[in-house]
């Protein structure tokens, strides 16, 4: 090869390499910029689980989208989607094993097992027990026999850290894989041990999209607390806030029937979604109101739903 030909070849190779580097840089730049250039900003989608009952507290099914109206901060919202499907749920059973449960735990255990048997294969549960402090006895599982076995071997002793148990179970529930989430609290007495206060629990539950169901056994819940309110009133506030339901049976023998009712409610809810007309991302509490007007001849209907949600701050997303 002559010197002239060698120079031509080297020059061609250098030009090819330069072009390749330019193309690589362009492609790399494009791949890095692509995500930001294709991001779609959407308005907030708000999800509301609604339970409808008649005046005898029987669950009503078979209603349609046109029977519902939704307001956010007194402004009417357009219902975007409507569903009545039995959605899988991630649920925490929060079970009182304090000393005062000694004579009631057998019946309470049977009631919890009755509840578990009503689920579908896609449901998942965890079991948290509490006395002086709460602890997770069984992690998330769809195998109800594991929870049954853990319930059988629980001993009763100690005091009642109920607020701690509810707070920590809400934290645990974030690990659930299903979008629908709920807690079932079974207890027989007032809180007398927690580090968290009721205000802590109430404020935290407002940040979550979780329905709280509670069963307060016998009359201890009617005693006055330091706040001047009864334990019953506080538990009812938590459940009402989330669209759940609180029960206060006079006898432990009513527990199985109540657990069945809770299971029926969870499996027969209406799921409404709407796109909030309020685009401001200020993190403020937004109050929700749902109204249901049944078909002619049905009579007056009641509807339970979460009371509101916190707006996002500087971002969009489902609430």
C-alpha cells in the first residue's frame, strides 16, 4: 500500500468513527430525554367505596351509576367509572388478646374465622394481636389456615394498647398488594396503654385509603375517657371517617353474625371514581359527600363512604 492510499484509508476510518460517535451521542440523548418528553399530566382520580343499606341495615345491591351523586367541597363531580365487582381486598385483623379478653377470646376467635371463610382466593390478610403492645402474629397470606392456627395459640394477658395497634396496622397495610384495603378491629375495652393518642390515629387514617371496621364487645366502651367522650364514640368516629362500620354487640354470641355482616358489606360495595374539578395541589383536606337515590318504591336508603381525602402537593395521582 502506498503512502497516499494509507492516508486515505486512515482518514476514512476516522470519519466513520466520528460519525458513529455522533449517532451514538444523539441516540443516547434521545433515550435520556424520551421519558420526560412523553410524560402525561393527568387530573386526580378519586376513588370512593360506597356501601348502601336500607332502614333495616340490610345491604342493597343492584343499583346503577345514575342512582349516585358525588360532591367534593360542595361542588358536584362527574362520576367517571362505576363498578359493583367483588374486588380482592388486603385486610388486617387487629385482635385484642389483653387480659380482659380471657372469657371472650374463644368466641371472638370463632367469629374471626367465620369472617375469613367468606373471602375469595385473591384476598390477603395479616393478623396483628395486641395487649401491652401490638405485634404481627402472621404476615400477609391468602392461606386462612395459617391465621386460624395463630389465633388458636394466642394467650390473654396484659393491658390494652388499642391505638398503637390500629396505627401500626395502618402502616403494615401499605404492604398489601390489592388496591382495596381494610382493617377489622376486634376488642373489648378502652385503650389504657398506648403511646399514640386517638388524635394521632385519626389524623393518620385520614391520610390512608383504608376502611376501618370495628367490633367493640360489651359495655366497657360506654365509659367516659379523659376527653369527655366514650370509647364507643371514638371508635365510631374512626369507622365513619373511612366509610367502614362499628358494631357494639351486647353479647359475644352476636360476634359471628356481625363478622358475616362485615364480610357481606366488603363484598357488595359500589366503587365510584371521579376526576376532581379542583386542580390545585395544595395538600388540603377535601370533603366528599355521596348521595344515593334508589328506584321508585325502594324507600329511603343510607350510604356510607369515606369523608374525604388530602389533595396532593405539586403532583397528580390517584387518591
